[in-house]
């Protein structure tokens, strides 16, 4: 009887050991991760469209070379896209402003196209085709591009440039390394 118990216990322990070892092997296996996109054309197709978040919406029209940050915000044309990762999931979108932010401390309370603000200082702001940055270049950084989502960040640095006269100046000024891109909006393709 004692031998029978020992054999049964040995079988149970052996089975548990094998199951545990197999479970650990399956859990610890890293899945093979395929590159997000194998060609630039695939990535451009994924980039083309409207992406929305909780409070914002962006339309990237690769075919017409335009970018629109939605109602009450900036827009541009002459769009240039540069990928900075081998799998085409990160890069920069450069645009030439057609609508841009402008701010004044002059009283604009009688003009409904202006909105009063107290931040970063008291005054009025609007997005318009008459803003000083219109006709200049701006950059948007993107990362985590997939066929269904993207993370975007418009160039901003306190005290930094808001636009540049040429595309080459925009490329050398608006960089992640120079601190222009800190906050990224996580967006879903519509």
C-alpha cells in the first residue's frame, strides 16, 4: 500500500512538474513582432484619413498634400512627410500654414472671430488665414502609426519658434531632440 501511494504521489508530482514547465515555456515565449509596415506606401495609406481623440480631430490628406487640425484650429498645405523609423511608424509632417494661431492684447470684444483668454496672458486669440505665421512652415511629430491609430504632437516650446520661413528651417528647428514635442495625443482612425 505504501508503495502504491508513493507511485501515485510520484506520478502526480511529475505531472505537475511537466505542466508547470510547459506553462512557463509558453508564457515566456516572446511573440514574433512583424514590422508595422514593410513599405512607405503602406504607411502613407495608413496615415491618410481622419484621426480623432477625446477633444480633437485631425485630417491628413496625403493625396492633396494637406493637413487640417479641425474646427477652430490650424491647417496647412504643401505637406511633406518624413519617416524616421525603419518600420515607418514614426516621423514628421511638415505643412505650410494656411490657417494659424494669432494673439493680440488689443480689445477685440466686438469681433466674434476672436476669443478672450487670460492664459498665457490676457488678450484675444483666433485661428485665421490672416495670422502672421500663414505662409510659413510648421511641424507635427507622429509616432505609433498603425492602420487604426496614431499619436500626434504639434511643435511647441515655450519661448520657441511658432513657424519658419522655409521647409529646411522647419526641419532643423522643430525636432524632438530640441524639445518641441512633449505631449502626444493618442488618436483613433475614423
